[in-house]
């Protein structure tokens, strides 16, 4: 199982976490949080957000906050991804929590959408598990596949072009799709979310499960504004960045769309909302 997880983009060991905490912690509380409060005021959001103060704690704790069973054949699906050259970029705890929540709502009507796929591994994992269990869903994979688009004043710790896979990565994903035998289950959509959504004007999809992992304000806002009204009853949305110490812009966007609703912690920095 360990070979399929590539967590080089994350501080996974205790030593790494301590170093990153020392680098980011003081700035987070002394600079980022006060700026975040000012931005909440600018956006007309409730100023008090005590949950944001716990984000560094969640960063250090490898914890799943929602205890749901994993799908049968989960290990087999990981092995299939590994054999096809797919590497999962989120740590095991976050991946397991997300997959377990997808499994819990799999019978809800609608497709799966991932807004911010990076190298496509999470979408492919859900497609393989759907194939194993004959779950009738498409998995819609959205990303620029060229890194983050232009950031805004709300994205103080993110930069344009961050998380860019190697050039031509959509072609790699299509080969992996073929190797996994999920050609009929996965759609790859390259470009800005807003442009993809505009191209679906006559399609009007519905979603049983959504994964929003855009990291930055505008991409998260575009994803949430499109996805949330199209969620099925008894579906679920995972917000990968809601409790991230480098992703307060994404948190602002999510709160802007959800209003008084607050997603619950899922695992580490991720959160979820049942619809």
C-alpha cells in the first residue's frame, strides 16, 4: 500500500511537521489570521471563526474525525492504481476518509466531480472502486493540469503555477484510464473550472459526491457556486483545504457559498458536508 502514496508535497513525518510548524505557525497567528479576519469583514462574513485557530493543531494530528468503513476491495484498488503507475498525492488518512464517505453515499443519484485533480489519482481511485462494485457513476475530473491559476489578495500563501504536473499530464492520465479499464467511467476536463462549467450549459449535471481541492479563493468559489446547488439529497462534499494553514483563501470562498453552514472536520485539514 505504501508504494502507491507519494506524499512528497506534504510534511508527513514528525520532524517535518515540527519544522513546518515553526516556519508557518508564528506567521499564521500573527499575520495570516488577522488578515483573514479583515477579509471576512470585507466579504460580509461573520467575523468570529474560532475553527481557524485550530488549523495548526489539525496539521500536526494524523486523525480521521469521521469513522466510516472503507469499501470492500480497497486494498485491491490501490494495488491496481500502483500497477498502472498512478500515485496518490494526499496522505493515507485523508484518502481513506474521503473514500469511506464516498462509499457511504454511493447510492445517491448523480455523478462524482473532482474540482482540482492535480495528477488525477483520487478520481481514478473512485472510478476503480465504482467499477469493482458496479456503482453507476461517471467521475468528472477537472483541473488546469498546468498548476494553480492566478492567485488573488485572499491567497497569501499560494502562488500561481503551484502544483503543476509534468507537461502533457492529461495524456498520461488517459493512458492510466485505459490501463485501469475505466474509459467509460472517467471524463477528463482541462482548463479553468468556470470555462468547463460554461461548456456544460446544456448538460446540467447532478452530483452524488464532490471533492473540492482548488486551494485558492477564486477556483474554490467557482467550484462551490456550481457544485452545491447540483448536489443530490443524501450526497456529500469534501472540502480538502477547509482547515489548511496555507489555504485560508479557500476557507473564505467556502464560507461565502455555504453561509451559516459549516463543514465538519473529516481528516487532517479536510472537511465535509452532507447534503
